[in-house]
C-alpha cells in the first residue's frame, strides 16, 4: 500500500515538474513571439512623426533609466536616445502597456534595429535633444520665483488666424513684466533676435547638437545681447514679459509669461516638438 502511495506521489511530482517546464517553455515562446512581432511591426510602420512630436515619454526617461545608469555621459545619452526611439516606436503602435520596456526586449530590439533607417533617424533626433537640453529656462533665486506650466502643446490659438500652439507657456507667480529672469536652457549661439508680431521680443538659440530653442514674449533683453553671441547654459537672456500680438513694442495683450519652444531638424524640415516633458525634468533640477 505504501509503495502505491509513494509511486503516486512520484508520478504527481513528475507531472507537476513537467507541467511547470511546459509552462516555462510556453511563456518563453510567447515572449519571443511578442518581441519578434514588435520588431516586425516597427519595421513595417516606421516613424509616426505626429506621435514623436508629442514627446509622450515616460517620466524616468530623462532622469534615470536603469539600463543606462552609470554609463559615461555620451554613452548614457546615446542609450537613452535609443530607449526613447524604441519606446516611441512601440507605443505609437500600442505594442506595450505602461511605461516600461523589459531589458530583454530592449536589447533584442537594439540589436535587430541597429541598421534600420527609421530607428537610426529617430534615435538621432532624441540624441540631439538629450544632448542639448540642460537647464530650466527661468532662473530661480528664491521661493518667490515660483512658476507654473501645463501641457499646452497643440492648443488652438487664433491671433492672426487659427493655428496650433508650438510650445509650453511658463507662467510666473505674479503678473509683473520685467521681474523674472529668462536664462538659456542650453549652450549655443544666438541665431535670431528681435521682434515678431506673434512672439514679441524673442531670442532663438541654436544649440551645439542642432536643437533650436525659442524664447518669446520677453519684456527686454540682456544688455548687449546680439545675434552671433556664444551662449552658455544658464546665461541671462532677458526678462519675462507680455510683448507681442501687434506692431513692435506692443505689450499687455495677454498675461506675462515665457513661451518656450523646441525645434529639431527632421526629415520634415525644422519641426517643433513638445517641450512639456523636458520642462518637468528640468524643473526638478532648479
């Protein structure tokens, strides 16, 4: 009787082990199938430029990705750019849920996509952005220098005809022009300076890796600032104001704020991208 019971236990144990092994094998196959399906979809779909421009990136992308942590600065920037490109290409086709890519999937896709033109193109855009952006564009010297901003990207604007908002509006605690210092978010060269009807007194800075940063509605410029000046991140550009929406010198048509825009050279030409996630990251460093 005991022998029969022991034999049954051994048989049950063997069946359980076999079931577990089959389950592990099945899960592994399903995972490999999922990764391969993702790869094929990415190859087929290419870049969704509208999705890319929205910059719908996970919060930890700019701050700290585990698989990129403790690499050299350039290596880390490249790793994050590849992660961002893979994340974007997966997310635009609803191939992942949540904000995380498994290391297995990431490494597999990095290897498989290394010669893919769309992946290389998108990685290059993110590499440019991640290499150039450094500081929040409004100086903070005290608790009184509180600013706020929301994701106003692509909102409707109607001055001068219906158009979409290509940036983020940073609002000060007090609606006082000439009080809040606007600083450069990057190193670079002053490429454009002067009045625009829709942007008021503005500064445009071309960063070393090619990103273009646009600061609009200033009240006044830093003394002596001129086109061609070499700028360092954190350098004073001018004071936040409410200029624009009229002939040169027009002020008071809207509340004091800084319109901050980011533009990248893409296959579509110079293209605006949503600064909101970058600003969230940079705000934590103030």
